[in-house]
C-alpha cells in the first residue's frame, strides 16, 4: 500500500470517527430510562463501528511505526496513564466490560494519532469537525422544531438527538469552542457562516438548560482571555511574571471569598438553577468516595464500576432513583476506578501538557478545548470516558499539541 493510500485511509477513518463521536451509535429520541433493566452495557452496532475503526487505524498507521515510537517517547505520560488503565483490567471484577471500554478509548487514540501523523496540519481535521458539526447543529434544530421527542417532556429542555440535555449541552459547548476560533480566522463568507453556527450553538445551549455546560462556557472564556494576556506578556518577556501574579491574585480572591463571602458562594447554585447539592451530586460523590476506600490506591478497574450487575451499583440505584450512569465527576470516577495512583498519573499528564501549551504552542484552540474539558469534568464524567465527545476532544487536543512539537523538531533537525 502506497503512502497516499495510507493517508487517504487515515482521513476516511478520522472522518467516520468524528461523525460517530457527534451523532453516536444509538437511536435518537428514545424514552427516558426509569428502570435498571433497561440500562444496557453493550451496543452491538457500537462494537462493530469501533472494531472497524480500530482495524482501519492500525492499517493506516502501520507505515508510521518510527514516528509513532518517537511520539510515544516524546509525550510518554499519556502512554503511562493508559498502560496503568490497561493493567487495572487485571483486578477488575468485570474484566470483559473494562476491556471493551478501554478498547474504545484506545481506538480514539489510534485514529487521532494516525490522522495527525499523516495530515500536515491539524487544521484539516478541525475542518472535518466543523463540517460534521454544522450538519449536527442543523439536524438538531430541525428535530427540535419538528419532532416532539427532541424536547424532554418532563423538564421542557432541549435534548435534540441526544438521550438527555447534558449531552446536548456538552456538544454545544464543544461547538462554541470550535466556531468562535473559526470566526476570527476565516474570510467574510466563512465568518458569516461561523457566526450563524455560534448563534445556533448558543441557542441550543440555552435551550438545553444544562447549567454545567453554561457555567463551563463562561469560565472557559475567562481562561481564554487569560491565555491571550499571557501570550501578549510572553512576547515582551513577562510571561512568567504574569503567571505568578495571576496565581497570587487568584489565591487572594479564593481566600477572601472563603472567609468573607461564604453565604454568597453557598447561594450561587440557586442562581444557576441548582440546589446546594448540585442535583444530588455532592451526596453521590460522598458515597462513591466511601466505596473507593476499599480500593483507594489501585481502583476497582478501568470503567469497571458503572456496570448494572455490580452489587455496589445496585445499592446506589436504590438510593438514587434518577439512575446515574456515572459519578457526575470525572475526577471522583477516576479515583474509584483507577485509584489515587491513576489520578496522580493523570495530573502529571495534565501539568506536563499545560506546561507545553504555554511554552511551545500558539494554538489557543487547543488550550480552550483542554480547559473546557477539565472544567466540565468536575460536574460530569467526560475525560477518558468511552463515547464522550468532549473527552475525545481532550485526547485530540493533547495529541495535536505533541504532534505539532514533533513535526517542529523534525523540521528543525532537517534544516
């Protein structure tokens, strides 16, 4: 197989991957799940799709073996974290399910790595994503206008093609990060289209009533402003000074708020449509942390807790009648499933990635995607969660960063 065929195959594979990431592999407009027996742990079509994507990505990346090894050595922390997740399958009580979910995450890594190593610029993949996002947004808008099941009958919130409002809110959040960046860098006709997509994304985000995504968007904009200020001061040699004072004043603000604005902080959830427990999340977190004490260091196995036949989960479902599908906090789920060791490995990966973004990269879109994913992961389980769109974009942003560094270093060595 020639190089061009490998590249074509990598493009087709990543296109399919992005399509199923946004549109999913389950039927839309399904009824709300109210009984545990209706919660499925497997989806045959999903298994077929991701098995095919895995095979295609392996075939397409096979001519890039040396670059793959170089990328692994250069980024290393993602590889170490995923290796730990794979090892945790050994002590998972539900090994087959843990393996299937890990396989899906690895498929994401392979597909995105293959595409980034074959395609000269990550902008091409972002263009694929924008095209599919535009189809998704238009389809969702029409479904809400024409199909009653696209609106939740209980809350009246938009859910579109998704099973529930928070999933729609997260994709709208992702869409905003893509189209806002696109708006500032395109020609007039493309600016107009980007602006329309921003309006559509905002309308759907507001209509979804997803407070988590709405708050994450506002905080993400604040961090993006901070990023641009950092890049400005960095050009003049004051980047580290800016970071120091930013952390200093943030500490002062947090300290002051804790001691003098406690009542205001406790009242904030009510202003965003939540109760003080964030709709039962804090109680769920407490129970999950108690359960995690039995396997605090090593975890119960990658994605090996939220399995319907798990007796501990059955006990939780008797208490939480809304039948949570995850812990609604990726960091707590991480402690529960891959242990404190896994969480520490993730934090090392994260700090190394953020350090490299600030030091080597001028790609604000990568920074914004990473920040948005980290914020959402506080109140939803997204990062390294199989099938989650924002979680996959976190992996994508991380790989974009390291492939850009790799290509830059290769260019310098050739010159």
